[in-house]
C-alpha cells in the first residue's frame, strides 16, 4: 500500500514537471512540487544530522582507532550549530537596533562569519587546489601514446596546455595573420569550440534521451529499485 | 499558485518542443509495449556492469570492504536515482558474498533511499542479517567536506573495490585518484560530461552518460525496461537524420550565390 | 607509486611550479600580456553595447572553493559594470554566493565607486534555495523568489527594481558559476525560455568543456577558467585605466597566469616522462620475448 502511494506521488510529480513548460496553468503546480521537495529535503536533514551524531558518538564511546577525529567532528558540528542558531556575536540590524538578534547570522563580525572566513574558506580552497596535484599524477599515468587515438589525444592535450598560457604566444605568435588560425591560442579555442563541442553535444543528446527513458520507467513504476525494489 | 488572466491553455512558443517531447515519449513507450509482446531487443555487454561481480569477489577474497559513493546530489537528480539502482545490485552481490559494504552519503534523503535499497537487496538474497544501517551514513552536504571524508576513509580502510555512481563535480578526481593510489578496482558511472575524463583516467571501468542510465534496465533484464532502451536508440537515429539534413541545408545555403538585392520600392508621396 | 614514479615527486614538482611564479609575481608585480579570445571578447562587447543605467542581473553561483578562478571574473565584471554606469542586481543560487557578492561589492564598488548607492545603483538580493526551481520561478515572477534584499528591505521599495517583474526584464544576465546549479541550468531554464535575453557566463576550467556547447548560441559570451578571466581583465583595464597604473586588486587573474604557465609546463614534462617510461618498458618486454 505505502509503495503504491509512493509510486502515485512519483507519477503525479513527474507529470506535473513534464507538462509545466507547455501549460501556463501548470507553472504554479511545478513550483509547488519543487517547494515540497525542498521542504522534504530540509526535514530529512534531521535524519542526516542524527545519523552523523549517532555514528560519531558510537566511535567515540568505543575508543577505536581514530576516535579523536570523531571528537573533533562532534565539536565542530555542535559549535557551528550553536553560533549559527544562537546568532553569537551578531550585531543588531540598523533597521531594528533595539531588537535583539535582528541581524543575520552571517553578518560581518559575527562568530558564524568568522568561522566561514577563517575556517571554511581556507579549508575548501585548499581542497580544491589539491586537484592540481591529482591532475598531475593522473596525467603522468594516463597520457600514454599506446595507439593512434591515444597519440591524437596526447597531441590535443599539448595544444590545449600550451594554448591556454603565454607559452602559446611565445611559440607561435610569430605566425603571420593569414596563418593566425594555427597559433596555439587560436588552435586551442578551435579544438574546444569545434571538436570538443561536437563530442560533448553527442554525449549530451544521449544523456538527455537516457534521462527521458529513465523518467518514463520511474513514472510508470517499472524501475522501483530506488524504493527498495519489489520486496 | 496564480493563473494569469491572459494565460492561454497552451504556450504557443513551446509547441515544437512539446511535439518533440511527445514523439520521444511515444517512441519509448511503443518500444516498451513491443518488448512486452515478445520483441525484446538484444543489449550489448556493458563491461562496467559485468565487472561488479569481479570487484565484489575480489574484495571478499582480500577481506577488505567495498566503498560505494552515490554522488553528491539529492534524490531529485536522475543520476542519483541511477546510482541507487546500481547500489542495489552491488549490495545484493555483497550480501551473497558476505562482504562489507560502506556507503557514505552527502544527502539525508539519499541515505534513506540507499538504506531501503540495500535492505531490500539483502532480503532478496536471503541474508537479512547482513544489512547494517550504520554502514550507510550521512557525512555532510558540503562538497569538499564529503570528498575529504571519503579520501580519508580510503586511506584508513583500504577498500578493495570502489564504486562511484551518481552526480559528481570537482571531487571526482580526488576520489578516483585516492582509490587508484590504494590499488582498488574502481568502477565509475556519471552523466556529468566534465567529470568523465577524470574517471576514465583513474578508474578501471567507466559508464559514460547514457550507459549509466541504461544500467537499471540492463541489470533488471526485464523486457519492458529493455524495450525503453530500443526506443531511445530509435529517437537517437531520428535526431541523427535531422542533424544530417540540417548540415546539408546549411552547407548548401553557404555555397549558394547571394540573391540580388531587390530595388527599394518607390513610395508615392 | 604512479606508473613507476613516487607520487610525492610529482606533487613536489607541481608545488614548486606554482609557488615560485607566485613569489616572482609578488616581488616584481609583472604579468604576461593577454590577447582576448573570441568568447572573452564577446563578454566585453556585450557589456559595452548596453546603454547607461541598464539593469544587469549577476548571479554568484560559487563558493570559496572555486574563488581562485572565479573571484577575479566577478571583480572584473563588477568593475566594468560600474565603469559603464550599469546597475547590477546580485543574486545567488549557492548558499555562500551572497557573501562572495558582498566581498565583490566591498572590493570594487565601496572602494572605487563610493558615490553609488545600494538599492538605487546596485543591490544584493541574497540567496534562495531551490536550485533550478528558483530559475523557473524568476522566469515568470522575479519578486516571488526575491521579495526582499539582503538587509530585509522589500524590493518593491528599491528604485533599482522598478519595472522588473521577471528575469526577461533585465538587459543582461551574468552567471559566475562553479558547478550545479550554474551556467548549464541558466541556459536550460532561463536562456531557452527567453530567446532574446543576453546571457554571459564565467566558468571554471573543468566546466568549460561542457559549457562551450552553448556558445555562441544560448550564451553570448563566456570566460573560460583563469585564462578567460585574465583576458577579460586586460580588456577592462585597458578601457578603465588606459595608460595609467592598474591597482593590484584588478590584476589578480593576470598574476595567476604565471603559475598556470609553469603548472602546464610541468604537466607536459610529466606526460613526456610517462611516455618515456612506457616506451622503455615496452622495449624491454620486446627484447625479453
């Protein structure tokens, strides 16, 4: 019974989203469906937070290897929640200076803002920057001229790598205007704009059809694995 | 919900799109009905999905866990749904071998869906006690926080098999390179075209775009689901025809002589 | 080990290739000259073509992780808009986007254009949750999604928002994006629904290959990665500063091109080394057979 209701909701939600671009009267319905999903996802966060606390507390109490990380995770979780919900250090909004907590939790000078600026920003930037090292390691291993296709890929990589820097200008900037298309920086744009775009569009068309087919299977209840299958 | 007084029943600007969508759906549905009637299409082998058994078996032999990452998006993303479908297959195989399966997730709803799916797979395999909900746990919504956890878990637990099935962004290479560094057998699947090169470079098998969406039909083996794949291919062939027609028209137009400009009509005062 | 070489050597090489040019930049202040590629030039031209006082919607769809690539784009866009006396309306589809918008306002508008007033010449409307759902709604009812600005002032009382009821009422839309939701969603849900609307995008290098598919059709122009940012920054500097000195905060993108160059050279070196290892191993195997 509960599975049938879930499938019915899936069908109704899917149909609403499907027709909304074509029927002006359905635009509001589609917005409502999106809102419902957002509300559901926000409520589900309680489950996620609960899972996080439970797992970390279990690790902490078991004192297994790495329990210190669990303690740190719990500490960060509780402190951030406290300074955000409690609006610690928030200055009252100028429009309502006498009302306590009228400022926003992330206003400049608040504890939440401080965590964002001095903890969150450097950590996430560092992790993004780490990609440079992984790209180097993957490039060393993956770009091998094993056959004609791989060699073409290798040559393309060289053109893009050089064309996207000043090296391209130094190496081929001397080419006359009538051959400017062969300058590395222009070749890089041509590769991205023509060959890359053609390949990407082909993959995107396949993906779009795959999404359409998956959508139909989900709406008709043919594919129920995300609900736990037919069990 | 507001319905404007001047809003017509149908948006005329979207009529062409509506026709294309209707034709696509009709093709897929017709192929599905045909498959049910016995005209089941033959599907080529998808090596990435065939390798699931090998990867899980290897993890069991080595006594190491299996790591499954269902992407970093929520259940409203079709890639996440496709990832959960593959998860149910991996979980079924892992339950049969009694291997340990870890599923860290970055969205609470995905955690719930993954738990349902894994529990059902364990029941279907006849191993209900194998299912441990604590192994499917929420980490964080934050992209790099999640990636850092997964990379750390790989370094600590040294999983023998890593699956990355879902929607990924910049964290894809962090995950795949860490998995590569510990020597895990890696299988990835995504429709995020920007991340495909990274997975191809670092993983043993990669499901590219539509292959990934075909996974549920492929794994189920159900005729009606397989039929939808044929419908997809028919529409793709039609699109290719339209593309060729467009290219021919545009090329002809580019080489045809410019029409002589017509003299401006004199307007009587 | 990565193909016969300890990964740590690779990491060390990359670290030096990035760190040394940064130090060189810091000491000399020199940057490489930039000549614009068509996608960057198209961004510049689209903004140049707007009449004074036009309202421009700028969406900050990124967070601190991709700040290195995208913040210089945001700075240059804002500087160009202010110089042209255009009126940016800032929104964000990412929770940390409004803070990035606020930083850009602080670095550009408050620092160099102090006569511009919030609510009249620019405004930050903050973040709205809902990803592409937000884009669908602002296509028909902008104020439903963004009823107040970041300080809580109703948009009905903001002069800059006068006559704006839907996204199609803006003269230009700019999205500076790092992933989902971002440029792709703006194309799918806004550009496609408003065929006449001019849309520009600033994207990360990883995204660029995907977003190129929409240029120059749905996207009038795009800044691809730090290279695109540097090209656009040079164009803006040329028109704003002329022959004068450009303040260092407006050369951020160009200063990052030196680390980019040496990073790429290290990559090329690694690829060559990887192939040398591969061919030598293949040769040994052939001899052994």
